[in-house]
C-alpha cells in the first residue's frame, strides 16, 4: 500500500517559502524592495505596509525610490523606515522618498550571515518536526496492521531521501544569500 507523502510536500513548500521570505528581508549590499516588507507606516490612523501606500521601484543598484500615492504621507514613510532600523539612509524630495543602501562593513556582513544561518537552522528544525510527524504516522499505521515491517522500513528510507533533498534545497537558498552578501 503506497504511503501518501502529500503532507510532507505541503509542509516543505511552506518551510521553503518562509525561508525565502526571511532571507529576502535580510539586507545585502544591493537595493531590494523586499527589505521594506517589514516596515509598517502610521497613516490614516492605522499601521499599514509601505506597499499599500506607495509604489516601490529600484532607482539604481543601491537606491530604492518610494513614490506615495498621497504625498502627504512621505514624512511618515521616512520616519517608519528610520524606526525600522534597517541601516538605510532615507531622504524625502519632491517625488517621494529615496532609501539608499550604504556599503556593508565586514562586521555587518558577518552579523547578517549569522542571522541568515539562524533562519536556515529554524527551517531545518521545522523540516525535522515534519519528518518526525510522518515517522510517527508510519509507525502508527504499522501497529494498526495497515502495513508490514518491510513496508515501514521502505517508507522510512524513502522519507529520508525526500528529507535530504529538501534540506539540500534549503542549504542552496542559504548559499545564494551568503554569496549575495559576501559579494
């Protein structure tokens, strides 16, 4: 009787998406609009993400241009980016807000890589939890008499192969970010 690994596939997809979001929010030496995803702007009596208040575009390799739909919120956007402590220099002009990414110092690169490594480890922990959950499910099915011992060991071996493949993908995502930060 074949085992349905769809739960594993679903959970691993969630873990991969989470890691990609987390890594994209880490600032590298290049401008990337994803860094601003964590910034909440106090506007119209509520806190809102910048992308709901403005158009975000890349001006050059180290500068993001933020053009508010309503120019009266430019100062609030500038203030929110400053409070988010992203290490960006922010200025307001006639066209909106400009966020400049300064060059990374070697200490800052090491600190960012440390955070990226922590996020990778969190993703691996989540993957282990999913794997352990499926192992318990396979063991329970074997105890119920739904499968034989040989089938149980075959499924566990298949699960390990799938887990190893997914962990390699997580490692590759981290290595891409590491290369981006180091360059």
